[in-house]
């Protein structure tokens, strides 16, 4: 515990254990968590997937689904034991005393009820008001969460609002009866980085203004550090460390925290720093010289645009060049056209206009439909975003890696193929005994490795990486990024790195291109671009990334 | 209000988009006529005994000597004027025959649909509220069995039990005793006409007659309706927005009805359209089992004596009704789901 | 690779069946039904066609377990022989519509565009009819024969396969592994036939099993109203139709036993379908 407040804590959790009954028997998701929260305090609850952080939140608010049960421990709220509360007690707690804000705001709102009605529903659940009074109150709440044009939004349905707006409505619902405890479960995950900042600022201010204690559950250490006075770290159902953000970042005690802090990319971190010394992949000593200017361009994209069948423009007038071995980042928020661009360059979809030259040869003219027969197919490969659906569920890891070798290198099944696949597996650090497994038998990180092994099997010259780590936990991301960096140096690969994560792009890429609604906003050398953005939009993007304050000297 | 306008707009748009299907239906029934054994000219002749010359004249009049596209145009024109040909069996215009018999079929089908909905939705909701309970298992067993029993078997077994064994039901033939005095026809639905005429005895007789066939048909469709209600209610109850509703402490009733059920009913509306289609099909079987004087048994009788104009008219009528029902379902859905009006 | 996959699938199936006795029973029932149909001629205690007027309309007894009909024919023998015809009709019809519908649907779902539109229109027209009425009209038009029952049943099943395969392929066509296959040098057609279709097949198997039951009901319904199969051919629908005349006088066995046969066949296939769905996707339990 920090400090020495004499006031009674708002919430005390003692040795909480939560068990889920699943088809494979009982699974203990939370294994003895103790924490306490003062009134008005904002606490960060940080952990990777499977750490039990969300389950802890749901257990406190008694919103676990049917399969989950609190098996042990004590939850005290305002000095009262609510561990086994039920029925009417629970209903008077919910909303009035504690409320939750959920991860996916659009799904968390009733799709067929107007947002005004939903806020009014929440108000009427605890207060004796007429519908009209409740509606008026709802309107003032919409104003409080700073929704533009609140009178009109009262009658809007969730699908008519953006994700960020839905989350504001969700906040309005949660604070409607002035609860003294708010639990926000990954409130900004899935939102664009600029929206994320606006929503988090709003949430923090409202909580401060109204004196609500808040538990911010998140996987993002930086986010927790930026907004919380105190952060607890969870791993596999246990609480491993608790500290003020600065202490946590600069003097992490527990080995897991140390790993997590290292793996979380910051504005200054380098790829090499992401993994603790012991696990660092030794880099091949290559002196990184910028390629001489006389060498031909590897990729020359000239004024490419993409107009979809329904008339919408995905990408307009996009031009870029790349030299062999260079790494270029493509950054943008959702809808910026970065995925469309990467697929056009990969020749998986056709451009509507423009020209793409690869190694001096025009490849934009070959229809995407026929590109699989091109000699250059093996030279341009791609790594996909979600490792879960980037592997054919009916292929083993071996089959996945062997596929391009069979098709593009004309290899035959046999010892030679096996040898080659095993080499690839070794290079990406995938244990050979996993080669016979199917995707559902592999972890997220292992699947990502298979996807990378498949992409490098034919020794391509250009590798397009479409958010390769977006679906991974930071500690896994750290290892995968290191791996990619190593492969790039070994093979002199060119990377086109598509990502929404500025910190990652800054580490991975020599140059960066910022895209917005299909148009290039800014481009330049990565470090310079992020250190000194030239356009408002880039500056907004850079500012929105939650950073940890630099170490006190 | 804007919503009504949006709904009307949607209905109009859906109608326009169902026109190609309707046209396809017409082409299909036209082709059916061409393929069906028998001479179309005979349909339009005065009767089965029309002379060869008369038929030849009609053949030329109808343009049956012209190429197919022309004939199709003529057919469309005829259908447009409500001319569906003539039945050899009854000697009347098919359109008139169908019009006389349609209320009987609709009365049966709609009563069955009502019974099915009133039974299935509560059953599905009950089962979903207590998954794994005895009620749930019972409903699931009933659903599994319900879809397996063909209507013609369940109908006959119901007759055996309620007519032969218990003597509770009346003689299972027709809508009403042939000697009974019929009420003045206003809606064509006997149970409504009797009520309007204030004849309660007559109403009871008609209702008793209607009970078994309607029940037979309802039994067949309760299962799919209850099943979809249960499934969508389970999804609804497990959804994020119901969790939100719980997290702010809404009352049980509000959570279950306003939040869960109103969302869960959306797929039920969609399925109800499909169920109605199965019921129009099952009508043929049920009307045969209970000698119900509706359009289906009319078409069936005609089919067995190779009188094809009624069959063709019947198929067209069924398809048209189904298109209309789909339109209705769509409008209902649009009202129930604000998201639908956007698309 | 394929052997590993097969053996692990088999083991998985055996494991699931043990925890899922209803599906196991349904599978056994379906198997039994198939055996019954195959060995029907050697199993019947009496000649299913020969009439014996002196023994007409007898209730179930030791000699005739399921009683006799109006011509004195043994109901049990007729039931057993009828299983052949009913199953053949259903299996053939479902196989035809599956083979055609899955390929066409998969191509539409992947390619979209004009082909998809045209097929969509065709399916819309078919679906604009109440399907049983459509089948009735088709049998009437094509002629009153068993083949035409098969054709009609296949055609009315077609929309389901097309739509199902289309939807399943459509949700997968932009997944990473599909694009990866193309980056590995596969053509569009190869992606559909060798990658997408095999992934969709398990879900289609569920649909097939459910449709088998439906096809049996459909064929029996058609012959009940006098289309397709003609007496004295033993067929479940016809047997019910013939028995219907005697129900008002209490001869229940003429309807009940063929009805029971129909019901248990359909139930087997339905439960098997539900069970397959559970095996493939435990989340879809309903």
C-alpha cells in the first residue's frame, strides 16, 4: 500500500479467487487478488490477455457470466461485505453505487433503443422521476460527455454514432446515477489513437469532477501510467506488483513487470531494448549503410489510386519508392487506406489507376488475377494481421510453410522440402516438433511465427507486413519485432510495414508515410518525422500516443 | 414522423426489388403451362366438350401459334387482367374458383400461425431463461420431435384420438356441416362472419371444425419458431448490451422484455416468413387430410383429373401470397429494427 | 499429412460421441436404416405386394406385428421394403443438390459480381414459391414418375446449398489465409475449390444431414397427395394415404406405423445433423 490515508477505503478486495467451469473442467482465472481503492482514486489494473484483469473487474461488479464463480475471498464496498450480494441488494448497487464501462461500446449499447432512452432507463432504475424528467436529465448527461448536437443525438441509435461517440454515451449511462466507483474495462481498445485520447481525457475529467473512484483495466501500460496515480500489474490471475507509474517504469521489481515494461514500446525505445538481455536475439553485425543512390529502385509506385465498385475512393494518387533492404512504415487510422495500399502493392487486388514498378519491371499492368503465375510472385510476400485467421485451419504448420515452396519454387514433397521447411522454422524460432500441429493447437505467437516463416520461405525481396503484431500481447510483440528485425538484416529484405502503432513504426522503419483517408499527409525519415511533425494531423497522432514520462535523470 | 416515412420508403423499395422475382414467378408458371401435359387452348374453351374447330379458333385467338416470347406477353396480359383460364372440372373461370376458396385456406393458415406464435414464443423464452432446466429440455425435445412428424400423419392421428377415440371433435370433413346455415359472407372467414352475424352456435361449430386442422398445421411449425426464439433469446441474454443493462441495475422485467426479448424477436420475424411458406405448402396436405374446401384441395382435385389451369393458377396464387407476406415481414422488421431502415 | 488429419479427426469424433450419446444413437439409427434398406428383400416376413383379401385390415398380432392393410398385405413387410425407395429418393436428391449447390454457391460467394447476381436472381425466384408447392408443380409438369420426385426435391433444396455455401465462402474470402494462399501462387479457382470449399464442407455436412430428413418428408408428402410413386409400390407416404381412408373407423395401425417409420428416419437425420454441428462447433449449441 502506498501513502497512509486514514480514511476508510471505498473498495477492499481480499484474496479474491474466481473459477470458471468449462468443458475441460474448472479453470481458476483469478488466484488470490487483494487490492484497495480510496474514494476518488484512479487505479490502473494492467495485464496481458489471460491475466485475469477483466475477470477481477467483473467479479467486483458481480457481472461474471454464468460459468464464473467467486470461490474465495472478500469484496468490501464502503465497509460492507458484498461478496455474496444478490437480488435487490445487487440491483441497488449496480448503477447507483458502481458502474462499468465496457470494451466494445457499440455492442454494449442496445441496438434498437435510442441513446436518450437508454440513458433515461439507467436513471429511472434508481430514481423516482417521470420519463420526461429522466429525458431532460439524459440530455444534460449527453452535454456532460461533450457530444456535439446533443438534442439531436438523443434520438439517435448506436449504429448511427461512431465508436468514440458510443463510448461517450456509455460513459453517460455509467455516470447517470452518480456511482462512487467506475470500472472501465479496456474502454478505448479498438478506437483510433486520437479518439482514444479524447475519450480517456473525458473519462478522467468526469471522474475527477464528480469524485468517482475509477479502476482502469487495460493491457496498455502507457495508458495506465498516463492517467492513474497507482498501477497494479497482474499475471496469470495473480497480482505481481503495485506501484506509482514512475516507480513501476524505472524500478520495476518483479521479473514479469520488468519484462512487460521493457516490451512496451516508448518514444525512445529501440528494438534491442524490448526484450531482457537473456532473451535477446543476437543481431548479425551488419553496418547499416544507406544504399548508394545509383542502385535501381526496388519498388516504384506512381500515382496509384483505388476506387471501389460502390464508387468510394480507398486510395488516391499514392506514390512512393523503396530501395532494396529499406524499411518503410505506412501509418494511419482506420479507413486511411493503408491496407488497401499494401494489397495493391502485393498484387492481391488491382489498382484503378497508376503504375507499380518492381525492380524496374511494371507489375501494375499484370491483373491481380494472373499475378500468381508471375516470376515476381515469390519476390513480394506478405505477413497478415491476425495470426488466428492467417493460417488455413486444415493445414499443419508444416503444410503452411511448405505451401509457397511447392507452388512458387516448384519443390516436390520429400526430404529436401522437409529440410527446407525445418530451416525456415529454425530461422523464425519455431520448435520443429510444432510443425505437425494445426493452427488451433498453437499459441498466438507461434501462429505469428508460422506466418512469417511462410512469407520468408521463398526468400522474397519485399515483405509487406500488415499490422503483424496488432493482435499480439506486448511481450509477444517484442519478440516478434526482434525476430523480424533480425530476418531483415540477414536477408537484406525490404519491409513495407503497415501499422497504426507509431512507436512500433518508429523503431522498425527508416522512413514513414502517414496516410489519412487515402491521401499521403506527410512522409520522411522516421525519427525526424515523429520528433518534429510538419502537419497538424501527424502532430495530433504523435501527441495522442500515451507515453511514459522520461526517466528522471 | 420520419420513421413512418422511412418505413414506407423501405416498403416501396422492397416491393420494387421483389418485382424481378415476381416476374420470374410468372415466367415459371408460364413455362409450367407449356410443359404440362395437355393443350392450353382447352383451358380457355367453353368446356371439355368443345369441338376441334372451336379449339383451333381459340388457339389462334390466344396466339398459341405464335413464338414463345409473344405467347409470354399474351400470358402476362391475361394474368394482368385476372384471366387465369377456365377449369374443366368446375366449368368456371379459375380466378373465380380461387377467389371463392381462398378465404377457407387463409382462415386455416392464419389461425394456425396465430396458435403457433402464441405457443412458440413463450416456450422459447422460458427455455432460454433457464437453460439446462427441465423446461428447457422439454422444449428442446418437443422441438426435435415436432419437425419430424409429417403433417399428414399428425393430422390423421389427431383425428383418430379426438374424433374416433374421444368423440370430442366433429366429423373431420370440411369447414362446416353442409346442412348448417351459413352467415352472410363479409370477410369470408367463417369464425369472423359468424361472430359478426351474432350466431354463437354457428361460431362454435365452425371453430370446432377448424380446431384440428389448425392444430395439425400449428404443431408442425411451433418447433422451428420455438427453436429460433430460444436460440436468439439466448444470444440476446448473453449479449454485451444486456450486461450493460444489468450493470446499471435495470429491473428484471426491463432487462428481459425491453432489452433481451425485443432484440431476440428480430430473427423470429424473419423466420416467421419462412415458416409461412412451409405452411402454405403444408396447406396442401392438411386440406387433403381434412377435406378442407380451400385452394389447395381445389388444385389437387384438378391435378388428379388432369385439369391444369387450376394448378397453374394455384401455383401463381401461392407465390404471389408469399411475395406479399415477405414484403409484410420486411416492413415489420423495418419497424422493429431501426438499423434496417438505413440499408 | 492427410493421414494424420484423418486419424485425429476419427479420434476426436469418437471422443465427442462418447460424451454425446444422443448423437451416437442417431448415427447408429441412420446406419441401421441404411442397412435395413440394403437388405430389405431378405428381411421381409411376407411378400409386400401380394394381397390376401381374407386377412384384410387385421390389427397388429403375433403373425402380423404391424397388422395388415385393406388388401391383407403385411404392413411390416411393406414398411421395410419402402425404406429402400424413400431413402434412395432422399439421398439422391440431397447429393445432387449438394454437389451442384455447393460449387455454384462457393464460386458466387468468392467472385461476387455478375455471376453472383444472376444466380441470386434465380435463387430468389425459386424461393418466391412455397417450396412444397413448387415441388408439386414440377412433378405435375414433368410427369408422375419417381425420377421427377428426385429432380423436384433436388431443385427445391438447391437454394439452401447455394446460399449456405455462398455465405460461408463470403465470410472467409478476405481472411488472411485465403490471401496467403494467393500470395503463395494459387489462382482464384484453386483457392475456391482447394482451399475454401474443403473448409466449408464440414458445415455443409450438417446441412446435408438436416436436409435428408426434410427430403424424406417432402417425397412422402408428394406421394401422399398422389404424385410420383404409384400404388401398389410400397412407399411410406402412399401407405399413409391408403390408411387415411380407414382412420375414421379406428384402423390406426395403417397410419401410425408408416408415420412412425417416417418420423424415426427424419429424427435420426435431424439429431445426427445437430450432433455434427456440436462436434464441429460447440459454440453453436442451441
